């Protein structure tokens, strides 16, 4: 069996020629390791857990945006009420209105609209609507009849009207016509 120093000597003898190596060949083992194998019992679940986490993070932006199919985009209705909340953020600006019905009961309506850029292009900004303001909203009601909708226009407390509908035709295959 050869030791490390003997192997080094044999490599040094290469300058004398290859014949000496042929008479006294070097024994070696070849290990083919691309990467170190996972160690321990938990190592076997590491890769699937990592893959699951990557998939969850990659899918998060898709979960933020949804279809407008729950709303009847061909029907415009009007609500007048007091602003309880106004959330100016993407992917949809949200508005919560407290509306008095014919019986004098107050009901909460949850409305959403397009993104911040769409409302900015319509002339709106985060300061036009304040909590406690009495406003009028034009909206597309939900198909299931719940107190919610997609607002496409509003009249602020000062009386100024804003229309957030698209004027350039359909986009995304007609999903957001208007």
C-alpha cells in the first residue's frame, strides 16, 4: 500500500520518464461526488419544503388579483352614504360606505375599484375622500346580491364627479370593459 509521501515521490519520478510508473503503478480510487448528500433524517424533507415555499411565494401576486366576473359590469347602480373607510392601495382601492335604507336602517357596503394608477388617471387621489364624508358612488353590483360592488365613479363631498371607467376599450380579453 502506498503512502502519501511515496505517491509524491512517484510523481517526482515522472521527469525520468513514464517507464518507471509503468513498472510500479499507483493505486487510487475515484469518487464521483457532485454535491454532499443531505445529512440526517430531516434532510429528506428539506427539498420538498423548499419547493413548496418557493411555489407559495411565486403564487402570492396572482392571489392579489382576481376576476371581475362576480360583478354585473352591465348594470350601474347608485349609493349615497357616509365613508367609514377609504383604503388607497393596490391592487384595488377599497371604500366602505354606511348607507341608510328605506326603513332607516344603516347597512355597510364594501366597494372596490381599479388600482391606484387608474384612479389617479381619473383625477382622484387619496385626499379627495375622507372618513365621515357624505358621497355618492356609481357601482356595478355583485351578482350574488350581497352589499358589495365595483365602484366606477363617485361624487365627492365637494360635489366634484369622478369617472373611473376605462375609455379606451377592452383589455385583458374584455374582462375589464367599460
